């Protein structure tokens, strides 16, 4: 099964040599599940020729806000709506989670409660997951078609499922602990409050459930619901 990765952001320059860019992280995350991958950097206005250019679509994270005025936002929303109505499965992570919700009628905002950074505990589809987070924006009002199936303290809509059409999560199963540590050191200072960064650093050695979430994403692509 070929998965098309719609790249909406870049990893920080200082971390890319050691960890790769966001598509590389998803390839590693989903290795062993029988997928092949092709990346379209939609943030550079390089879009697939058709919603059927891949058998499933995965939308990455981004430093941009889904509600911001960037050239790629509206074309991406239209692509999402076409793929959704065309029955091509969609998976969204962080920004991908948010832009799918926004494209389908939900609402995304900068969360007044602040940032979520580092390993965080989520309850998703009746199971406990610890996954790395890096966000302040979040879905505050899901679309009518979406069912909230995951939450965490300070993130009411941390995972959404749209029948057999889409599966999206707010945290980052593709972020390895070393990359999360790099984000804290490179991107965090002056952006994320020092107290939040210190709390995240203190939890970095905790094991995460990225492999379990990778398996769930793979099942969605291959089996749907």
C-alpha cells in the first residue's frame, strides 16, 4: 500500500542532519507495516496530481497554524475535502489533525491553557498511551462527522475518528525522545515557558507508546474501522 505524505513543515535545521525531516520520521515509525511512501512538500505548493496518486494520505506536523494565511492552506483543505468525499483514507498528526478538522468544518485555536510539550499521557479508544507532544494549537470544536476518541488533561479532542474516512491524533508518535529533547533545546527557549520546558525535560526518560500508535495507524490504513 502506498502512502502519500503531505509535508506541511520542516524539522529545525539544527536537528535535521541527525534525525531527518518529518517524512523520514514517519517512514521510520511505520516501517514493517507493508507500506511504501512518496512525499509531496505541499508547504512549497507541490501537491499530488490527484487524490488517487496514493492509496492513503498522511499529513505531517508543522510550525504553522491551521488558521494562518499561508498559500498552501486553502489548497490543502480542498485536497482534504476531495480525498474525504472520494473515500481515500486520511491520517493527520498534530497540524495534520488540526487541518483535517478545520477543512471539514471544525475549529482550531491557540489554546488559552498554554503549551503541551514532552511525553504526555492520553486515553485513546479506551487505551492508555504516552506520546510526545509539541503544540499550543488544538482542535476546540470537532466537525460534525468526527467522533472524539482520545483526550488528555488540557486537550479535550486529542484523537478524532471520522468513520472509515480519517483518523487523527494531536500528539507526535513519530518524535523519538532524542528529537523531542532537541526541540526543547533548539526551538523551545523564548517560545515555550521555561517551567513547561523544565517539566518536559524531567519526563524525557519515560518510555513512550509510539510503536502501539504506529500499529493503530497502520490498522486504520489497511483495515479501517
